[in-house]
């Protein structure tokens, strides 16, 4: 299997399977001298790890990250950084019944059609367990961003669970860490709790929408045509397991606006920096950051592993019924929020390094 790497200068390769002994990431291109240690990375992994509430899978994994190379005396050396996370709570026997069957909504059937072999234990490489490695790499990217562009702040949250969205008039960033849904609306969080309780008890699942915002991003990141910042952000978010749609700024809703409504007007600022009337563009114009908040949303489909009888076929092509046992998230979007934050950090750092390498301090001045 190829294509397990992403990024240009800050390049991440993830490895491992859901029910293997371990998984991890190898990061090449991290600048030297970045202060980082395992405890710093662990903070981000703890936000993603399973079993933290009844609304996520009850698989109990400490997700303890080990740094095997590329860091000496608490600083990166400029050589590849190898990070490993051991799997400790696999229950492969839960998947014995599906070895010859394909789970509807999963990658089982396409993996078999492509490779002629599949790891049926929890989905193997296609499992969302792989995202733990991305979050570890994202933690390293955050440390580098803090050193190279300390004004950048990345924040993710959920805006919708199934048909139930937040009330933007009640948006309170302080609420995000106060509930298990990363929800900025206390009222919506309470509603989601009751809604997901019912789905969980019935063995069903539902999708969600997550929003990732980056503040303090300097203007000028990205490049026209094939190096667009929004192209790489869209690809990064779309690569997350179960994501079926990505939008930047106004996104799909921009199709309902007129040009007069959609164009963000520009005014002179007191410090010589431009001031925009709005941010329909999501902080990116022509593939290049404007200096405004970068706003990305992605839609996560319902967890396909549900305790409901579904129709399928076997590898031999015979009709069959299937119920997916095991421990699964009633809404996988909950744990997708820290993953989306990590992907934002990885793309921003990569583009920051690309910009520094090609442009340096050159660039147009306003005023």
C-alpha cells in the first residue's frame, strides 16, 4: 500500500493498524531547535483518545506517545522524528464474524477489490484509530508554529449533530471544553446529550459537522493554482476517516449569495493592515491567506458500525446479513474535532515553511 504520506516540506508518514501492536508517524522536515517532549504531545492525544465519555467508543487506550528519534535534550535535531503509540486494548475476536462478509458503509469491500486482502480486525488501516498518529504529528506541528509564528491559534468545535445545530447567537468559546461534544453552545450540548443517548441505546449512529478556525495566520501563505492553501486544507480534512464534505468560509452557501453580498469589502486599517467588512472567503483568496481567520468545516458521516441487522454479501458473492459487534462511536464527529485541529496545524506549518523558503521577507507592502 502506497500513498501514506502528505505534506511538502513538513512531510508526515503514518503507519500501523487498528489491531496491530502499535501505530505512529514519521515526520521529516521538522526544523531543528523546536522545543518539544512527549508530555507536550500527550496533551493533544488525550483530547482525542477513546473511552472518555459514554458518547464515544469504550475501547480503553492510553494513547501514550513515545518519541523514538529526532529529539535530543528536549529539542528537535532536524532529522526525522519518529513517534509511536502502542495499542493495548484490542479485541480482535469481536470481528471474527465479519472475516468473510463486507460491512455496509465501510471500506471492507473496496479494500478487497483493490488489494485482494484486508485486515478485518477493526478495519485495519482504514480504521479511525490511525488518526491518533496524525494528532501526534499535529502536536509537533503546533510546537513548531509556536516557535516560528507564535500568533497562530487553532480552535475546533462541533456545530451540528444529526439535524440539530448550534445557535450562533449563543456561541461561547468558553463552553467548548466544558462538555463532551466540543460544543460552543451550552443549550445545544444539552440537547445533543439526550439525542445521542437514545441513538446509543438503540445501537444506531449519526453524523456531524465540525468547524476548525485558525486565527493569527499571516497573509501570504499558499500559492495560486496547484499550491492553494485551501486546496491542501480541503485535501487534509477530506483525508480524515468518515469525512464526506469540506467547505471553506461561506462554502456551499456562497452559491446562494450575489456578488455584492459575497465579496468582502476592504478598508484601510490604523496599523497599515487592511480591514475586511466580512469573511465570506474564510480567510483565503486565490489560494492565499488574507490574514483573517481561516474557517474550515467538514461533514462526518454516521458511524457505519452499528448494532442493526444490515444486508450485505460475502467474499464469495452470496447474500448475507451482518451485525457489527465491538465498541463504536455513536457519533464519530466528536473525536474528529482534535483530528481536524491537527490537520489544520500540519497544513499551516507546511505552507509557512514553503512561504519562507520561496518568498522570505519579500512581498507587497500596504501603506
